[in-house]
C-alpha cells in the first residue's frame, strides 16, 4: 500500500473522490460541518472499495485543496479572467454550486455577522450514518 503523504493523487483517484463527494448525503454532511473526521473516515472506506488506498487525512487534504483551487478559478472567472483553469472544474462546479452561501448581516453596532441557512446539522456528530 503506497499511500505516503507525498504521493500525488492520480486522475483516477481524484475521479473516485469526486464520485463519492458528489453523493447528496456526503455533500450535506460535509457542508458546514467543522468536526468532519468521521465523514472523511467514511469517504476513505468508500474509496478503498473503489480501489483507492488513501487515509482520511489524505482525503480531507485533497478535498480542501480541490475546493480552494475551485474557488480561486471561480473567482477569477467572475472577475473576467477566463485564462485560469483547472482539470476538474466542471465536476466541482456541479458539486459545489448548490452549497448555501454565507451571507453577512449588518448588526446595529456596525459590525457584520455571518448567517447561514442550512439543514439542522450537529457539529458534534463525527460518524456518518
């Protein structure tokens, strides 16, 4: 099992991660959940069933990197720079497009607070159903 921290993800491994990530129940559990170790343990097990040997930390790191890269490219496109691209942009767009957006609400004292509308999720739940 060759899954060291420095091992690059192959295209097939990323596609497998995206296929698991695109499932509605996984997307719901990942969105807005801070304590998500259990979700990534589940994702790593699902990937193992698909022949991808990655631990939960590698899955979480790849998830975060893909999400960051997607948002960078999306921001560039919205700013008029269509030269920025990434390999799995359209797949990620399909997955991330429907995430509720955090909105800033102005409070009486002039500060802003983040408010978000999302399904009832408990941040203490660590293991997926």
